[in-house]
C-alpha cells in the first residue's frame, strides 16, 4: 500500500497530467477566443511572455508558458496536496482564477479583473479554470485507478 501511495505522488504523473490538461485547456481557450466567448486580445500566456521579454513573440512561446504554468500547478497538486479530491482540485482552480484576475490581467495591462478589456472576461476566464480543476481531479483519479487495477 505504501508503494501505491508513493507512486500516486510521482513527479512523472504530475507532469503527464499537467501536459494533458495544458493541451486540452489551450484548445478550449482557442475555440472560445475564435467564437468570441473569451474576449482576450491574445492568449494570456503569450501576453505574459511578451511582458517579460518586452517585445512581440510567436504563438508557440505563449503555448509553452501556458503549458509550464498548468504543469507546475498539476505537479504541486499531485506531489504536495494532502487531499486530492474534487473539492481540493476545484478550490485550487478558483484560487488560480482569482490570481489571474488580480495579478496576471493587471500585469499584462488588461486591468484589474480584465476591466480594461471587458467585464465578460471575469466569467469567461473562469471556464478554463473550471475545466482545469475537473480535469486535474479526473485524470489523477483515473491514473490512480489504472495503477491499482494493473498492480503497478
């Protein structure tokens, strides 16, 4: 049982879960942006990367920033959270969403809670975070169940 609990918190599991979530959420955000449901001037990962380096960057750089951010928090959840249930995953998602509204949007020049762009950013930016929390919980639970079934 100890081995299962130890591998349940593996770095590899956290990284794989994070990368899968990053791909799914990036695709969802691009669809939402193209449909006008997420009124961002550009993806937040790209805007943040451009803010750091001080000039325009190609889209893949923004995707890499997004993937690194999502993977980091997925690893933190898998490795260090004592409880990894749906409530904890959703609470993490809400905290990260609030961080976007209060820290990242103002940092890239979009104002507090995206107020310089549109008040629609508040609920629209919550959707990818909700998806993050649900996927984080589901993928961790699925990986754990597969591990128990195969005896790895």
